[in-house]
């Protein structure tokens, strides 16, 4: 599991706090969605988990081990990370992009190649067709699939996803959300997923943590968040989507 204890981040010597005393436990094998508007602290929280950003105060534990006691480089090789901007290396083929971390860990060429092909199949990209292509030869959705494959390359227990589908069109985004759900059913990773889209949160989450101005507003299942908002902010956040969801359900009935 991932446990955040009094996690705090200030970028201006504590005049303001991007994340303020966050306490949150993320269970093994669940998808926890960090939900909130821009600037609420969700991406900062995500980046502190693998120490792309160092916390100002507080502690972060992965399966009981304090990540602040670990080498950041070693830590990041154990945690998959999927960016909104995808972040593929444009000069590398798809196969070599997927092989980046295995190469750093000294895997043999044969083992790297086999793992890359296995993962490309897993994310719906036939290796014979896609492994030798470069990112510029792929659609946005295909590039994002490669990003997911790369994040899974060394079979990490944890997967951090920072608005990975936010820049894609609605049809592609919906498709990738469903594919992520299918992947999670097969792989059962512990996923922390950042979004500002409540419909995406409700679709993907086992539980949702709502953040506002760096503070945790509520943690609960999608149903709990929608039907029993714990603060005025959460109520405003879910009011319109909850009504739309009710309308869709009634229309379907």
C-alpha cells in the first residue's frame, strides 16, 4: 500500500502550500483517483510519491518503507509513471522506448525484446506492425498506449498516471479508459490516477480523493462522493455531473 502522512509541499518558503498536511492511504491493488481543479495539489502529490518533487514536510511509505530513505533513482525504477504529454523519446523506435528501464537495469537484449513484444500485445499494438515505428508515426492514442507499456516494462507494483488521457479526443479517451480498466482487472496494480474530470474519476476509480487548495476534502467510493459530498466544494464539484448521470441512467431505463 501507499501511505501519505502529513504530506506538505511549499514552493515559497511556507508562505503558501501546494499540498497541506495530506493524510491518505491507498490500498494494495486499488485505483485511487486524485480529483480536483487545476492548482489543487494533485499532480504535486503524485510527483512526491516517486520524488520527482521532494516534500517540504511529511512522510511517504510504500509497503511500510519510507521512500525518503531510498535512492530516488532506484525508487523511480520500481514505479511506473505515465505522463499527460506521453514523453516518448522521438529518436527511438517504439520497441526501444518500451525497453528503456529494462536496459538501465541491465536486462539482456533477448529478455528486453521479449518483454517489449509482450507489453505491446497487452496494450493492443501488434509488435510486427508497431515495434519498429517511431512516435511521430503513431496517433495520439497509440503513443499513449506505448507510454503505458513503457511504464509497465519491469512489472512495477505501483503505477502513477498524471492526466494521461487529458490531451486526447473524447472517443480515444473513452476507449483508453476502458482498456485501462481491462488491464487493471488482469494486472491488479496499485494505481494513483490524477484527473480534473469527474466523469473519468467515476469511471476508473475504486476510490476518489478530492483535493482543493492543497487540502483533502473527501475520500470515498464514486457513489459516496456523488451521493454524500462532505464539503461545499465537493458538492459544487459533483452537483452537475451527478444530475447528468441520473439523467443518463433514467434515459437508459
